[in-house]
C-alpha cells in the first residue's frame, strides 16, 4: 500500500510460490498499518462504503489503464473478462466486458475492491517495470481517495 499524499507506505513485493502462504501475513500487516493512521482509516472506510455498478467499475479502470493487457489482469481480479472485437473492414477494435460469475450479474463493486484489484496486479505482476509499478500505485491511490462520482469514466462501452 503506497499513499503519496501522506508519505506513508507499506510494500511487500512477492513473486514466488510463497505468495499464497504470506497473503495472510500481508493482510494482517496492512490492517495494522491502516488502523494506526486515521486518514487511511477514513479513506478505506469511504472506499468500502462507496460502490458502483460493475460496468461503471470497468469504465473507471478502462479510463485509468489504456493498455488492454494491464486492464485485463486487473479486471480478472474482479471476476470480469474482456472480449475484444475487431471490425474486419475498418480494423477498429471494440471492447466488451462480461461478468465471469453470472449468478451475481448485477453486483456492485466498491472502490476498495477496485483498489485491491489494482494493487494485487501490481504486487503479483511479474512483468511490471518499476516505472509502471509506481504509475499504477498512483492510479490505485486515486481510486482510493477520490469519491466514485469524481473518478474518470469512459463515455460509452459496448456490452455483451
């Protein structure tokens, strides 16, 4: 967890088979860290209580992450898949989003869940450069500290 507005950070990078074993350790340390800082408690509480329709979550992530490969992995953490369609005549690509769990098709997603999906990708993505990691931490922070109504969204999204 890196929040530049308060110059507080907690970072545990893990790229091994031990990731599953240390996941609970990371959760405990993160919860301790949040409970020690009232501003983080306020942001996390706000992000947990502020939900958005899953399609709007896709729009927010699409606006923040222009590259499909990054967006696809982040959305995978939210159980959402990307379908990319290319018009054969114009070669123009369109993107659609589909919930992987169709039982909960109308589910809302909190900003906290979006934040966690981004940071999970950052900490588990093995091919992320330090520059991209830093940039994505800024995007994750933006999701955490900015109310949903003020987050950037894409104008139009094709749905399937």
